[in-house]
């Protein structure tokens, strides 16, 4: 028995005044201590496991089959506590204390699992978005039709990869499901596709390509000024994100990307726009000027 458990048990005994009522003082005191010890023991088990998970997440790593492991931890801790304190359930003076300690233990475990789940989603999003942008960068100078088909295939592939991973992270008993996470990530993937033409990596590659073409065609000492227009348009009708599609066209130094995503009613999208619905049509023109003297 720990010193803190004994002290708390003594205080419970003193405040309850059950000795004057002729109740079994030693049995009740022991029940208080057993509850306190069980709470401390299973709290330490949960804290160690959650701390190990959080350490991996803080380093940007993922946890395979987190959902199953988290479900097992929660079940083991709560069932173990219930079993070790079962005798206290039959003592009226200890029963409420037992229930309160169980609620604290449950909240500790579930809050830790929820924090790790959120961190895993962030790490997974970063990993897939990085891979997604690398794939877009690799094919950006291909023919327009090829780029359009490649981008659409990349969106489908990465959405599926995210969904399969999140399935292994889900903890349904805590409401940590995949549906909301998939909707939010789908919106981020679409935003990344629309923002890609103006990303630093795309600008650098486009500049390098332009310089390569100009250096082949330009005579020694010749000056040049090249203009290019990047036009990105996004149509967002009513809906919750069940429909999406993109197309693109590139002509010389000019490019046009058009997307459709029916997510105007999605609460996550509305929150991104400050609590108001997104505009039905959003057009972002970008003018590029390359000057060589």
C-alpha cells in the first residue's frame, strides 16, 4: 500500500464516521486502499503506453494498427480496475469513491488515446501531401492531357492510401472514426492540387524549364521577355464532398486548371472560410514574367 493511499483512506474513514454506526472499520478502510492502489497501478500502465505513443508521434512517425492497440489498452485498464476493486462495489461508503476513481482513470486513458489519434492524422497528412506534391512536380511538364490524367490518378491513389491507413487508427468506441478524417483530408488534397502551380517547387521547375528552352533558341547576347498565365478555377456547389474532379490544360507557358468539389455544406470547409459558405466559383489568375538581359 502506498503512503498516499493510506492517508486518503484514513481521511475517508474519519469523514464517514462509520465507526460510530457499528460498521466494519478495517474492511472498509482496506477497500478504500485497494481502490486507490488499483487506480495508481492502472494509471501508471496507461501513462507508460500513451507516453511511448506520443514520443513516436512527436518525431513524425506513424503507429501501425494503433486502433487495435488503443482499444486493447482501454479495455485492459478498465476491466482490470473493475476486477481488482470488485469487493468495494458492495460497500456503500466505498462504492461512490470507486466509481469516481474509475471515471478519472477512464478520462485519462481516453484523452491520451484521442491526443495520439490527432497527432497520427497530422503526421499521415504531412507524409501523403509531401508525396502528392512530389508526384505533381514529376509530371508537370508532360503534355496537358497526360498531366490531367496523371493528376486525377494521383488524387485517387493518395485518397485511398489515406483511407486505408486511417482505418487502422480508428477507435470506434471513442468516436474516433475515419469518415470525418477522410472528408477533411480530401479537401486538403484538393486545395494542394489547386495551389500547386503557384508553389515554390513548381515555380523553380518552371523557371528552369523556361531557361532551358530560351537558351536553346536565343542567339548570343539576345534579350528576352517571356509572359505566362496560370489560371486556377474551383467550383464548389452544395454538398458534403461526395463528388470531386479536376482537369487541366497547358499551352506553351500558359496553364489552366479547373476543379469541381461539392463540399460547400461541409462544416470543416465553412470553418476554413470564417463561418461562411465558400464562394460557388473561385478564380485565381497568376501572371508570370521571365526577363533575361
